[in-house]
C-alpha cells in the first residue's frame, strides 16, 4: 500500500512499513533538540537525572548529546519520594576535579590558620538535564541549589504540567525547557484554530485550550494537507516528501522526521523570569 498513514500516540513500532509516519506525543522526541541547544550554549559535560517513567527520554538525550561531541558523566535515577539530596551529593563527589582538590588541600594546610575550613569546589560539569515532570523539577531546583549545583538546567515539555511555578520560580532562573508555542504566544492561525475548536467542542468554556493530543492531530492534518493538497503529491511521492521535509512549523513546535519516519520535534525554549514562563531568547 502506498497511501501515507500517520500514527499518533506515545508508542513507536519496532518495525513498520515505509508508508507509515510516526508522530508520537512523547517528550523523548524533543530530547535530541534540547541536547543540540545545550551544546550550542557551550555545555560539554552533562549530568542526567530522570524519574522512572522517563528513562527513554533520558537515554535519548544522552545519546544525542554524546553524538554531538559532548560527554555525559552520569545518568542517575531520581528517588520516588523526590528527595535527591544524597544522589546530588554523590554526583558532586564523583565529578570533583580530584587533582585541583588535592592541590587546594595542600595550600590550605600550608597557609590557612583555620583547620576546619571547608573547600567548596565548583561543579565538575556544565549543565544538568532533568527528565521529570514540573512538580519534581520545582522540588529538585531547591535541592540542586542546596548541593551547590548552580549550572543551567535543561528539560522537555514534560515540565509543563502546571506545577513548575508552585513556588513562584525560585531557583529556576537558569532553566531552559521546551514548551508548545501555542501555550505561550500563539500565532494568528493558531488563535483561529483555538477559536474554531472552542466553537465546535467547548462553546461554554471560553478559557479552555485544546489538549496536546488535539494539537498533535492538528499538526498531522495540516502537514498532510500541505503535502497531499498544496503540493499535489500522491502515493510514495507523498511519503518521501513527508520524510524528507527539512522542517514543518507545528502547534507543538517545528518538527521533521528521521530516516525511520519518526518525528523529531524542535520546540522553542522557555525560561523562568520574575515568576513567569517566558521565551528564553
């Protein structure tokens, strides 16, 4: 069969026919893009922390970051109770520059009159990637500060669960994470789509917004209309056009497909300023 078929959802098929295009609603599809942005920002050594159900996202980030020439020092699990202080202290100890610490200890013994003076080393890595929901991120932000880890923190749209600003963004000034443009400053065509959606499904809920699944379907339909309609392509020509397009602007962020016709999402990055989520610039 040479008809393009788009599959939505969180899963991915182990093997699939060439006419099947996979558009999962999965933050792991954003991880390679976040890895690229971290490298472009100068990060060379990373630590990755993940909750149990985000292991695929953590591994996708680590693989992409390594492929881009970076080094992932550790991939660690975030405890189920959210208390990662022991984990963070262990990371600090294992990533310290031992030669520098030894030299400082010698200098301290020679020149400092205070034998109890503690040397606080800067983190031995450039940034942290947190594969976790926003509720866990805001809890970990304070623990990272407590452990003396003041590096940039990166994440995907998994952070966007409504809890990231539960403490008004304390300790989150250096975060960079993915979010859907429609949730921040939608373009005119997206505002029109929101109004059409409200008219059709939620006339009584003026403040309602479409779900991520709805926007995923919106992106898929608009892409197919462009390829099948505006370009007039059919069959495997349409499939090839879909899989080789350099970039398509979507409601959940621009995207393209890899050689297996799996989506790679390129969403804009946001940060936290003054207790508000704003474009990172």
